[in-house]
């Protein structure tokens, strides 16, 4: 079934192609530098050793394995960083549940999203507009919804073939984001502001994110959900497990975004006070929310699970990089859309590009992880996808799942 409830893009599997057993629970954290899968998806028989996604004729999934909440990430000596993934633990077999009760928790541990942000420089952002004249802002008739603490469940694939079609031929790629879009968000000093002030600021930011992405999601036939943003201290329990410090993450368990009050410490000192750096990180997290609402996140998570069970470590890491670099690109498209309204400059944009580069797998680990061996993308790859997002309003430009391997290192 397609994420919107209709037949999904591409040929519908026939009766000969077995369906997935819907997961009872699943959770992911997708963050700046790493993502930890912690869900329950159906357990497949060992799939063929193909270089990419599982074959459509794969057998039915009778039971679902459970991943641990996620291993910790080591931090480089220069400044705090989100963790690097560890080895999953044992997979106990949960009780099967009906699809109607499926709860997909995709914890996007945006841990250290210190992604190469997307601060749009006005020149690269195309159309310009001003409140006093010129090009009118787009999406002005869109009614921004309030934060939704009880959203509808995210789409989960039923058929093996959907793992590929939902990520590569998703209907979201058929639409574009509007530009320019109004975003009246004042600057804030994260280091000097209280947690409550930061939380209020970030929740206002989601209104801008919805004004850009809500109409595009609806045009493609998806349900747009505005997440809440919670600023936390310590390591509180969430629907996706314990929240990590120095991080921000999207949790698909409750479809909300979490922001650690000490996250700014994970940003290189020379970038901490620059404009739109933290906002670009949050836009990356919102990118994972877009993936969740379109079915991309769940489809990719199941594919990663299969790769792991089959011992296809390089393919599992590749799937992670494609998801993270896509979120980088979507972050940039948001920045491009609101750059005129926020009066972002070319210098602002370059600061965010540097941020995403610095938090690449290779750069953030001080070279301990080589390009193509991490799960979030090299500094060069993340910066390149952020740059690509700045230069196009077509969401298809952010289709990292069809990009050659050389572009998602």
C-alpha cells in the first residue's frame, strides 16, 4: 500500500509477492552524526547478497527482531560530537500484532546533527521577495497547524518491493517547495537564553518549517504533521529510549523533535554564534519528519535491518548515509525558501556549509572513519548535498537514494 493509503508508485506487487508482517513497534533516532535503529520489524529469511535493496520476491516476514536502543557515540577530542553506531544486540521475538495497532517509532537520533547546515545565501536562493514589495511570499494562504502531540501513525511498507519504490520513486519527488516563504523568526543567543526561551524559539521555527513543507506534502498526497520541540537536560526517557546529550533528534515513536540544552557545545566554537546554524540542524531533523510522513524513513529502516541480518554491513551503512544526506538537502531547501525573509547572507550560508562539513563522518571523527565507511556521510558529501538543496526547489533534487555511490560517501 502506498504511504497515502493508495497504491504506491510503481507496479503493485501481485499476489505471488508476500506481504510484510507489520511491526509491533519500531524506533529510530536520526541525528546529526549518527542514527540508531531500535525497532521491531519483521524478521526476514537471509536475503540474497545483492549490492543494494532486497529483492521483491523475498519470503514473508513471520516475526520481528528487536534492536537495542542504540550504542553510544564517541566524541572527538576537539569538541563534543554525536555518537558513532555500535553493534546491535540480540533480537528477541515480540508478539505479533495487527496492522491497525502498528506503531512505528523511527528514532532519528539527530545526535550531533551538526550537519552541514543550509543557510541560504540570498543570491543562491533564487527568487527574492520583500515585505515592502517585489515578489510576494508564497504559501500565505496556508494555515499553519498547531503542534500535534497525537499524530496519525507513519506509513510502514507491507511488501518487499516497497522498500525500493518508497525510497526511490516516492510521490514527494514529484512536487517542489515554494519560494520565497515568509518566516518571521527573531535571532536568539542560544548560550545566554534559558531552556524555556530556546524551546519557545524552536517551536516557532516549526511554524516556518510547516509553512514551507506543509503545502508540498499535501500536494503529494501526504499528511503534514507539525511536531513539538522539547528542550531537555540529562538523558530523559522518550518514546525512542534514552535521549543522548549534546544532540537533537527526531523520534518516530511519537513523531516529535528533541533538543538537548547542551547541543550548542557540539558545534565548533567558531560557528556557535553564527546565524541559522542551530536552525539548519533543526531543519535537518524536520527533514527526517518529512521522511517519516512519506514512508521513506520506515522503508529505509527495514532495508537497513535486512542488510544487518544478512551481514551486508557496507549496504547498511550506505542506506544510513542516503537517509542523512537527504535530510541535509531538505534542510537546505528550507533555508533557501526562507532566506529572503530572514535576511540571510552568503556568509551565513557558508557558515552552515562549514558546519555540515565539520560534522561529516570523516571530519568529526578526526579521520578515524574514512569516507564511505560511516553512516551519516563524509564532510564533502554532506556539504555537497546541502549545496544541491540550496540550488533547487524540486524535491527530486534531494533524491539521494538514486544517486551514485560516489555522491554518498
